[in-house]
C-alpha cells in the first residue's frame, strides 16, 4: 500500500530516558529514526535482519563480532551495512541522531520484546 508519511507525524516512543525512536514500516522493510543521549550503549546483540545505519548527528562507535573484535566509528554522513546475525554493540558519543533500516522489519521492536534495549 502506498503511504506518504512525515517524521513530524510519527509517534515518538521514549524507550529509555536516553533513547527515543520513531518507526515506519511496511511488509518487508522498516525504518527507525532514533535520538540518543551521550554515553548510551546499545548492548551486544544480533538479529536475522540486515541493517543499514545512517548517522545524521553525533558519533557512534560500533563493536562488531561475538568478542567485539572489530571497532568502527561513524560520524555524521557515514553509513554502515550490518549483515544478518552479526553480533554488534554501539556506543553513542555526543547527542546522536541516526536512522536505521532493517529488512525484514524488526518483529521484537513491533511486539515490545526488545528487552535488551530497556535494561
């Protein structure tokens, strides 16, 4: 179904005191716009979804692999493609605004079972 959506009209979910997100999704893809406070850490996790992360403002430091053996720092304008099932963790440096895209949609984010974020 064709939809035109403006981010200003998408509800903001306060996931934690340091993380807000907005979600737009279809049957096969999901996009999320997130805002994080400095120092927020997305814990090490993996998922079946391919993920593309675009940093709009601030910096993100990614730790990739089961033992966090690879480190990549992204700043505004950088894009990272994360393959399905690759363990990853992210640390926010400064106030961060970023957009993630997943295929297929993140079912755990839709049904509220994304407990790893809320701890």
